C-alpha cells in the first residue's frame, strides 16, 4: 500500500505551508514545506491534521481511489 495525501494549511504564527503525508508499508511520514525554495521537513501532526487526513481518505473511498482496507489501515495508524 503506497498512498500520498497533500493539502495546504495556515498557522497564525508560521503562515501558509504545504503538508504531505506518505503511507507505505504500514509506516506514515508527515512532512511540511513552507515557501517555494525550502526543503521538506518532518513534523509531528496535530489532532486537526489527523482529522484532515481521515477526511481526505474518506472522500477517496467512494471514488475507489483507495480501498476500504487501506482506509481502515489509515485509521489504525492514527491509534498508534
């Protein structure tokens, strides 16, 4: 299972930044990037970030972009 999710987020202190979540082989990596010329950096997700990820995954299941098994795996990763 290899899935990627991405979206933009705003922080009142840091400003606007891009979030990229990669799920591969039961592992999940959270990265963020602020600005065009900056590198991706790892960051710890908040509860809002997890909610956004679950929401994005939930929207992909009916369109068959991810399977229900993959969706359940994502929810299990949140519990860890």
